[in-house]
């Protein structure tokens, strides 16, 4: 593998530096670097970050290859600057055994665009009745550390307690989809003024908040780690903030779409805006941004949820929930957090690389941009402005809420262990 010299990039948004890659590692970081025969990338004005890590991706394979495959999903991830993604367990069959998680892990290795770390189901078949083979999945070739029934809530408190106790033995974490099912029966959107005016079934904030409150108390009781998926309400922020003040080992994520979009968009009745948890109010959006800035919310995770055209091109009530997000996440974070002054680029590196890698124990990812570290990197042109066109996506699905919207920033290069997966804005 030849050497690559990245010249004049702003490492984590700081002063321009040169970064020399040699094989799978960073050889040197400094100014005025030279390397005979190296491929030179002129990165004047661009931001160099550690490769992004997504703790919450749906790759759909096995079972729903009409929506996404591990190959197309990881190509989308690389396009968005990601070098590692955690693949959720709600596949067909469910990733609740060592065999299925190893299959997903191998598919990621074969695809080669980013590292794929499978997430194991908490319960058999995501049915919430019996613990899945947590230990066997952890001990498998996939080395599972994160477990989630995402798409469904582990609503039985006894099952949740047992899961927390079980994963504690090997330092794992349970990632909870916080949704009290009885409070959301028939729910179609956020419960509030807009749902009342539209006559759509309301999805109350308390359905999320009550589960988070229960689970942080369970985590405290057990002395285990709990992670809150796609936190979406101002009330949830306050509960997590309180839990952290007590020393409870809780982490939380927010999606890009919950940082930008509100339930006012549902007035269009366009199912592209139908998502779980639902788009909330402007007050919630602002609270989420502040919580991400102050560290109450630890990370940004995409909840990349691809669906085929027919599952979204229908009436609102029948439409599937979810949005694709891997290829637009960094741009949305730049708009909502960097350009508003809430985070600098070092903060973005923390929320989108360092912290998710730490939570998920993603070895070799979320590492400093310094000599001797793995060359998992992304170059971003923050001055770029472009209109989102889903026809350009690497993902197999096109259900983006940002079609036709102008977003800032563009990933120009992504490197996975020194090998370019994206070069000059195009998949390598």
C-alpha cells in the first residue's frame, strides 16, 4: 500500500497540518512533511476528523435486501465519512444467535467499505419474552458488545433487569428503544398541537420518558451500563441529566433528523417524515441541541432506516417509519451544531467518533489523529453547499427527508486503515 500525504488539513478544525499515512497507520503529523512517491492530497481549507462511528444503523441484511444490503449500506456509510457502523438486530432472521451475528460480521468484512459491528438482540425474536444468547454472541467471532431490540422496546422490567445483569459480566451495554407500547398504540406522530389539528393519533413524550426513567434506575440498581437510543424529547434530556448527576452509567444518542426537523412537517402528510420516535416540537429540537453541546447527550447516531419506495409511497397511516441518514448526517450536524456555534469541529469528532467508539468498544476507531494510530480518517470540505439529491445516494433506498434541501459540507475523502474508500467525493 503506497503512502498518502494529506497536505494542509485542519486537524479537528485546528491549525493546518500535514498528515502522512503509511499503510494502515498514521506515520507522522506536522508541517512541511514530505514523502517520496506518496500520493499527495491537497486539503487546504478542509477539516480532518477521525473516521466517524455510527452506533445505530439498519443494514437490513439478512432478509430485507430490497431495502439495503451490507454492501450498499457500508458504501453509504463510507460516503458519509464513516469507518465503522453498528448494525441493528431487527433483520430476518433476527440477529439473536451467534450464527446470524457472525453472518453479518462476515458480510461487512467482504464488503470492505467500513467495519461492521453487529448488535445482538436482547430477546429471542425481539419478542420481549426470553433473553437471547447474549453470552454466545459476545463470545462469537463477531464479539458483540451492544445489545438492542431496537424497533421494539424491552418493556418488561424483569427482562430488562436480567439483560443488564448479564451484559455486566463482560462489559456490554443494553441499548434501549424507549417506547412504552401501551401508550403508543395507534400513534402516528408526536402528541401535541399539530396532531390535534390533523386528527392523527398522538405519540406522547411520556411514552419515551417513562421508560428512560425506569431504565436508568434499573442500571443504577444493577450497576450496569444502559444506552438510550434516539432520545427525542426535552423531558428525556432532563431525566438523563439527572441520572448522570447521580453517577448512573447511562449514555444517550440523538439522530440528525431530531436535531433539525419538527412535527410541523407532518402537515404535508408526506410519509418521508414518518419516523420512530416521531419528529417533535421546536422546543424539543432546541433542548436536544443544547444537550448534545453540553454532553448530556453523548453522541449523534443516524438510525439509518432504509425502506423501498413502495413502503413510503402510500398514505401516511400505512407507511413504514424511518429515514436514511448515513450520507447526510455530518452535513446536518454542521448546520445545526457547528454553524450555530454550539459545537466546534473537535466537539463533532467527540460526538461522532470518539464517544460512539468508546460506548461500543470499537477497537481501532475513534482514535486520535496522531502518529502510530490507525489511519481511519475523513476529510470534509465545510465550505461546500449543495442540494440533496437522493439519486446520488449509495444507499439502496431513497427515503430521505432532505430531498431538495440545501445542506453544508461534503465528505471528500474517507480512509479505512489507510485505504481510500472515498476519493475526491466519489466511492473508490
